[in-house]
């Protein structure tokens, strides 16, 4: 508003408004213009990288206009906005998604064709935006797609890491991490050098009386780091709505480096401060479901949270509304506990900067925030040493203590004389050293707490937050089962299947209302349809087989059953159960006569996923998979009957190729440990069946698609505790079949057995915490059922079609609508 062009000159502006390309011809013209001007190249110097850059720039120009208009519309409407705070946004590639969402892919394809390029090759040039570890980060990305597609006024806030999740190389069967420098050329971000926030760290607190005798806290001294905004447009599907993802980058406050020091010849320390500042947003922590309590991580969290809140409050203050209206205008969702300091920061702003009273401020704070819990694993629950918080954020620690005091007073009033209750629920854990329990702080500071699948939401209410249900009542807790965006995970990843579905259900409307897939059931018996369905799956497998050949050198037969487990490597996800099962299959095949072997079903076991660099056991699992592959894949007695593949550097764009090519995928966590899982949904939506435990969203998938269409096995979550107890205190004997697998490993069948001692020992000598042995036989039996059922391809394809038809529930659109109605109280903004 401050820099608006005066009324009389606006006509000229309107006349020259940039529209972006509207036809194939105009698209080509824009690409050529960008190659020749923006990139300063020519037709004699235009490789695929340049063509990618120019194509993205041409597309981006189209996005910008709608993006600006959407932001103006939202500001003008002054309606309630959602802010999604997440330390991770696992976006993957943007070009293909942008083309599909704005409906420009056909134009671009034909244009690129005439310019001498294949669109797939151009799409393939793009570097993944990999600012996340796995499910939690990808969920945030799916949510952004749904929020924009459903026309919700919503922004994402995150960190602009210079290095995303590392690239994984497999060298001699071991994981090697390589830095992921992805910002060389990123046409999808817009630096806003004018949008900056100075963020304070360290220092101390002085309390003083103001003119009315009220005590005001002043946070003074310490150091300042500047946050610079980088904005990324998020186009909705088949709507002009284009939302904003704002990522903060850190730099030294007050310019490049210390001139005084520089002029004094102290070059080294003049740049040291700059480097320290830039370190904050330098790298994504590569841990999934694990918190390691590093000071830099806490700095990242506060830096990002403080910049975002300053931005949100600044925007609110422009509307000149009363503070009491803050929660009517703003909903902030905390993606796990990583942004929990936002609760404390908003309370600090309202108290210390805006001068509100505690109760008034706290009411605003708690009505604004919602908290999503994604895990019950104890090692993933964030706790920060009180001393560290005191040092880095002295004022925040005082406020945390006050929040805790008032909270414990409330508990004491409701449950007098229950000392143990106070100890259990205190935000401060009275340990050595004392710790701030971030999940408890998030629960106390939010008006709603949700889990991400039914079982998980029940579990948090009966385990980690049990006391809080008693204190606040069950209404504070709710479930929002995760979902995935069908635009990326069906239409973009599997265009042929999407087209076939559209031809049957009548239109592409199912991409906006996924429940329309149910119409597919009418065609289950349609011969031609089934044939085409099977052909598409086969073609997707052929493509993956080619990729496997080119990256690993191993030839796999696309007619084999493709069995896929791709996700972060973690003991609770039990890739070890899978590979032990593969070994059992191998040993069984080795013991068969040639006649018996002929009757066996060929299978390709495909693994993929990264291990956190410090997670030694996860790295051993990767090594075992690769070692088994090295032996099995060149065993002439086995041939096509079994291949074992480890795909390097699993990421979003690889998932888009792998998911459509699976016949069977594995979701086999120890019951009660996988909060939801989301790849399970992606695989079923792409016409694959799944083998899984009764865990996370597998349970709801079963309910939706029917238990005859899923291969469930293993211990139920309610029995896990007793089994673990029995392992530790009773006698614990390992499954006989699993012992044979261990013998093979230990006799050196797959290389130096020393390497795998820890994995074997975790089951045999330590208490088999993840119940690998308990579930082993039922896993093998269920895999045998898979083999048997796969032979009947007619029946198998029917199951796949019926499952896809019943997957409507798992759209992230449904999920976002549930958040909007049950937690945020926001409505879409008409366009
Ligand atoms: C926890 C700490 C650091 C980094 C990541 C996590 C994390 C990730 N906690 N839960 N997740 C996964 O979130 C997904 C989305 O809700 C779930 O589908 C999945 O089961 C969680 O493991």
C-alpha cells in the first residue's frame, strides 16, 4: 500500500499487464526469449539444462501473476489465514507439477517437441527440492498442494536450507553421504531482500517498571542474526489460487562482514561472524524419528519460529484489529514439536512488546495454535536441557517456567494432593540435567492436539498424553488421518493410469474429489479395461527394470513379482524382517530340485531408503541388503527366481517412478510404532497390493479397501508390551526358521559375518525389541499367500482395481478439509 502507483498512472500499468504464454506459439516464444536473454545463450548453445531453465522461467512467469492476484485477494478479503509451520518441506520437483496444476503440460510438451526436446528429458533435469527427511516433510508438501487446490488462504513457513537431505551413494555395499547443494539454479524461489527480520539470541533479561508501575521484561544484549525471506509459489490444481511458501535464510546482521575488523586487517574474524550466522540455515538435520538435542538445531528452531511470528504479527497489525481478534484471523499449525517455541514467542511478543496482561495473552496464544503429533517413539520426543534454553533464550525460559507454574496450579486445583501427577505432567522434567519437555509444552499451549491415524491418535491419548486427557478432557484431542495429493501421486507419477481412470469415470474430476474413484468398481469385469490396466502396470515395471539395469547393472525380468520396500531405514520399520525373509526364500530355493524350482514364482525384492548418518544399525541393514544382493543376483542356480536390489538415493522423484511399478509393497513396522505411513497410500493408489502389519494407516486402508485386498500379518499393538516384557524377563527363544537364516549369515554366505553380528544379536541376545522373531513365521506364511495369489493374475488385477476404487478417503484434500473444519475454523476463499 505504501508504494502504490497513483491513480492517474494505473491505466498504463493495467494496459501493459503481463499475461504469460497462452498458446504453444507463445510458449515457444517465451522459451526462446529466456534462452536468449535471461540465460544469454542461443540455439547453438542450448543443452537440456538450458532448455529446462528456460521452460521453468516461462512457466514461472505464468505462476507469478496468479500468485500476486491470490495474495491481493486474500489481503483484500481479510479472512482467516492458516500458517503451517514445518521444519521440513519435501517438495521434490516443481516443473511437472506446476505444468499439470495450471493445465499447461500439453502446450509445453508440444512446444518443447517443436523446439527439439522431449518433455520427459527436460523434467528430468530438475534437482529435487529435498528439504525434508521422509513422511513428515512430504506430508507438509502434500498439504500445501491441497491447501492451494482447495483455495484455502494459507502460507507455509520453513527454513531455506542450503543443503537438503544428503545424497546417498552405495560404495562397496555401504552408504556414503554426499552433500546436497541444490541452490545453484533455482527458478522457483524469489528472494525478498526487503523482507527481513532481526533475530536475537543469548543476552540477558532486565526487569523494570514502566510509567504505570507495571513490571516489564527487557531482553537485552546477545547477538543478532538476520532472517531473509525467500518465497516459493504453490500453484493449486485447476484453480488460479497460488499460495506462498516462505523459507527463511540466515545472514549476518548489518551487512556482509565486520568492516571495522576488516579495515584493521583482521580478515579472518571479520568473516567468522558472517559464517556463524549463515550456519543456522545451512543444513537440514538428517534424522527421521530421532532428536539429538544439538544447540544448532535449537537455534534453527528459534530463528525460523521468531522470523515467522514477526511476519505474521506484522501482517495482523496492518489490519488495525484488536488483539482479541488474533485467533479469529490466524490459525497456526505446528508440524510436530519442532516449532513449539512459537507458543512461547507469541506469548513473549504479546507480553513484553505489546504490553498485554498474561491471561489475555495466553488466551490468544492457546486459541491460535494446533499441534500435530507424528510419533510415539521415545527417542524422537524433543527435550531440551534447561541450561541450554536459559543460555540461548533467557526470556523464553522464564516464560516457559511461568506457563508451567500456571498449568501446574490448574492441575493442583483439579487434582488436589496428587504429587505424582504434578511430577508426571510438568513441562520441566526434574532430571539431571533438567529438561524442557516440548511435547507437553505444545499440548498445554494449543487448543487442539491431533495424531495422524486412528490407532496413533488412540495411542497418544492412552500413553504419552494420558494425563493430559484427564486434565483437559478428551475434546482437546482428535484424529486427522494423513492423506496424499492425488495430483502428484497419481496424475503426475502415473499419467497412463490417470488417463485410463478418467476414460472410465468420465472425467478428471476424481483428481479434485478422489471419492469419485468408486465408479471404477463398475468396470472390474470389463475385459478390455483390465487388459489395459495390466499393460500399464507392466509398462511401469519395464521402465523400472531399465532403471535398475542402468544404475545397478542387474537384469530383472519385468514379469516377476516386484516387491518393494522404500522408506527411511529404521529398526522400527523392520527392513531387517524383509531381508531375513528374502534370505529364507533364497535358502529354500537352494534346497529345491530343478523340477520344484520350475514351479516357483520369480520375485524381485527392491529396497531403497536412507539411514541417518549416525544410525549405525540402520547402516548395517543397508549393508546386509547389498551383500545378499551381491550373492543372490549372480547365483546361476537361482536365475530369475530371485533378485535383490538396493536402489541408491531414494527421494521424491524416484518415488514417482518406483511407486507405479510395484506389485507388492511392504509396510511392516512393529505394531504401534508407525504413526501413519503415507507411502502405503501411494502404492495402493497406483494399483499395487500391500503386505503389512496392523499399524498406522494400514488399519484404515484395510477398512476402506476390504481385508480380502491386503496381506496383513503379525502381532497386534495391544500385545506388544506383554511380548517385550516376556522377552526381557521370561525365556526368549528365536523362531526356528529365523535361526536357519542366522546360521547362513554367520557361516559367511553373504560375506564377512562379523559385519552382521549386531543385527543378529539384537534379535537373539538382546530382547528383540522390534519383535522380528515373533512375527517371522507369520510374515513368511503371508508372503507364501502372496505368491499363491499372484499366480491368479485375473484375481490379482481385480483386487488392485477394487482397491484403487476405494482409496478416495486417503486424499490430502479430505485431510485438509478436516483440519480446516475441526481445528482451524477457516473456509476457502472464492476465486
Ligand atoms: C520426528 C523427529 C524428527 C524428524 C521426523 C520425525 C517424524 C517423522 N516423526 N514422525 N514422522 C513420520 O510422520 C509421517 C507423517 O505424519 C508419518 O506418516 C510416519 O508414520 C511418521 O514416522
